[in-house]
């Protein structure tokens, strides 16, 4: 009975250790884009390149780069993250944390929206921002999209890149996205687990 108790405690300890080890394998990939608070301007159909952001106008609002009635696109490129090689598009995301610094330029910010390319628009956290004030907002994209939706864009077109779209009454000067995947058992952890079991078996044999 005494041995049984010891063995049980060892097993619990081993399992707890594995939980801790597993958690340490959660991966976060980060990508960012940045540009000037006041970009250059152009006349439609010309576009404005503002650092990592591309600004496009339209045939009605032909002044491009003033932050009024225009589209901003950019790409989050995760391929240069040092953990990119260990990251798999088939993993499940536990977080997709977006940070956006933007300056609304007209009262029509109340109709603005953003999205990951091909996914539904996000509007609620943008539309009440103050005009003329540079604001940084941060939020969890998993509130709006599923892990599969985000990873679908991550894997489609160019692997490791997520295309973004914003319209239409603000200048974007910074954006970043941190993708965190669920921890998964690694071969090293499984080996440790196997050794642990062997160790327990050894202890029990000695005690018998
Ligand atoms: Ca414009
Ligand atoms: Ca608008």
C-alpha cells in the first residue's frame, strides 16, 4: 500500500512535469508593418506606398494619401520569424493578437472597417475612434475569426503571409500580429515520458 501511494505520487509528479514542459512549446510568430503618420500623396489611379502600407484611391476621391476615402492594404510576413520553421499551418491558434495604430481623418470613420483578406469585416472597435487623434488599438482576432479561417489565409496564396485590408478614412502607421499556437507534445517530451514510465517500472521492480 505504501509503495502504491509512492508510485501514484511519482506518476502525478511526472504528469505535472509533462504539462509544464508541453506549455513551454507554445509558439508565437510575430509580423509587423509600419509607415509614416503623414504619407506622401498621389492622384488616382496612382497609389501611395507608405512604408509597408499601400494606399489606393478611387475615381471619385482622387487624392490618395490624405486618409480620406481610400483603401489601405498590407501583408503580415511571418516567414522571417526565427520560429517560423517550427510553426505549422495545421496547428490550432490559441491567440491572434492584432495591434493597429491609426489616425482617423474624417467623421466618416463611423463607416470604416478592416479584415483579413477574404474574411468578414471587423467594424466595432474602429468606428468610434476620435478624428485627428493617433490611437493604438489591440484586440484578439479569434473573437472575430476561427483559428481555421486565420490559418487558411496563412497557408493560402503565399505560405506564411496574411494579407490585410482597411477602408477607408484613416492613415495606418503601424500594425502587428502575433500568432500563438496551442502546445503540442514534442518528440523530446514523448521520449521523456517513455523514460519516466521505464523509471517507474524499474522502481516498482526493485520494491517488489
Ligand atoms: Ca483620399
Ligand atoms: Ca469611412
